[in-house]
C-alpha cells in the first residue's frame, strides 16, 4: 500500500478513485449531526433563523432610530445573506477539526487527506441546500420577482464554495500542527460577522463601502442579495476580486496541505 510520501495527489488528481469514500464520509457527517435529533434536518434552519432574528432586531432598532420604515425586501435580504454566512461558519468550523477528529483514518490507511475537509464542506453544503430550499419557498410566497440576474447565483455560489474550501483545507492542516487554530477560528467567526455584510448592506457605509468589500466574502453575500432580491447585477470588480482570492487561496492551501501531508500521522 502506498504511503503519503510515495504517492501525493496533485490538484484534484486521483480523486475519481476516492469518490465513493468522499460521498461516504460526507453522508456520515450529515447523519451524525442529526442522529437522534428530534428536529432532524430542521436543525439546518436554526442558525440562519437565529441570524435573521438577530439581524431583524438590529434592523428594526436602526429603523426606529433613523425614522425609516422596515420593508419586506429588507427582511428577505437579511435571510438571503444569513444563509450563506451560516454555511461559511459551519463549513469552516467542521473543516478545521476534520483531520484531528478522524485520527484513526489519518494514521491507519492512505487516501488523499484533502477528502476530509472536503467531505465536511459538502456536509455543510447539504445543510445549506436545506436552508436554501426553505428560503426559496418563502421568496415564492412573498412573490419576489425573477430576472436574468439570477444567472449570477451559481457563479457566486461556486466562488463562495471554492473560497470556503481553500480556507477549510488550510485551517485543517494548521489545526493538526497547532491546536490553537480551532479556538482562533471560533473567535474569528464570532466577530467576523460584524465585518461581513450580514446584518447590513455595504451601501450603508457610503463612501467607505470599499472597506467592507475588502473582505472577499462581502461581494458574494451582497451579490446574492442584489441578484435575488433587488434584481440587480453584483459589483463585478469586487466579485472578480473575491474570485481571485478564492483561486489563490485554494491553490495555495492545496500545495501547503500536500507538502505537509507526510507529517500528519506522526503529528496528529
């Protein structure tokens, strides 16, 4: 049987041979999350609902302070931004711990270890799909219009998933060598929501909106809101900026992970 030192997969190379393992690990992560849970898959909706609820309180408070009314579109915009943020938060937390939580697999058999953070990301994507189906029903009931701008949705989601996957692979590798990483991720995600346009729109920052867009997640979350709720195109220069971040991060994370992989068994 080849060892990590003898057989390193390149960028996505050899994954076709392990697709069954990837799907098995992904489904295992999904079922473990909801095993013996009374609410079942409804828990996938809990985080977005909590975020929307908190955002709504802030929005109503802000509206009362400024004297402006709260529109239905404002509430729906909160939901559209909250659901992908919940995916980002869940995927990064689970991906960070994906190697250390599978010690037996890492030390006993060989397979591309990138499969572990990838499987947890896909499991979080399953939750995202459940929440997205729910918000789609709500949007239909609210009679939100449909436009050609919806064609941007798969593009924005693809960039988002690639960005999260790159970050997840890098964090999983870092957490294996330095267990402090998982605590830093928790802190970062707790406060990161305030630097990401979930509770608010970048347009509220006026001429300082560019500071918000420096966060590569911002143009993606705001872009989804713009194309779904307001039938407007996303901010294309900033979407390109986020896409650049996603590609660079994914490639760099993969190379760093592959280089460090031979040391995993002895350091885990």
